C-alpha cells in the first residue's frame, strides 16, 4: 500500500517534508513486519474495548 502511495502521489509530499522517497521506501520495507505487528496489536486492543 505504501509503495503504491509513494509511486502515485507521495513523492512530492515526502520531498517537501525533507524525506528522500527511495530511502523511505527501503526503510519501510525493512520495518514492514514490525509495523504490521504493532498495527494488529493496536487495532485488536482498540476493537476489544
């Protein structure tokens, strides 16, 4: 999902924020499993309340 956003719309937004798009994409890919686990835990907790 993120890769599609960066490719279609996010490049200019990232650059305006001082973030290099290719580096952002590489870091996101490297952290994807950890981020996914955190998101699942967050939403599971939120939905159980």
